[in-house]
């Protein structure tokens, strides 16, 4: 993997840190299909920085009355 390619991707623990989540929560989201897009490169799960940003932007809200606020809040409770 070229250095510029490696800089675009992060492993699960780093992705979780960037999103303010635990690695275990990110793994759960991956299993349920509710998390950011991921790839398997060389048998390792990696996330593109752009995909993390896009996933985080999907839950952006302006107020607590925004319907996305409840969706984002309840997504953390999904099992």
C-alpha cells in the first residue's frame, strides 16, 4: 500500500476515536450495517476518512426537534 493510500484509511480503533465512539460500538454498527462504509484490505477492516466524515454528517441536526435527532439518538440503542 502506498503511503498516500495508507493515510486515507484508518483501522477500527482510530476510526472509533475520530467519531467519539468505542471500538466495540463501531464493530456492532458494522455487524448491523448501521455504521460507516468499511473495506477489508489484507484481511484488516479499514475505514476511509471521507466515509467517516460522510457517515457523521448524516446525523447532523440543527435542533432537538429535528427528526434526525431522534433517529441518531435511538440508533445508539439499537440491538
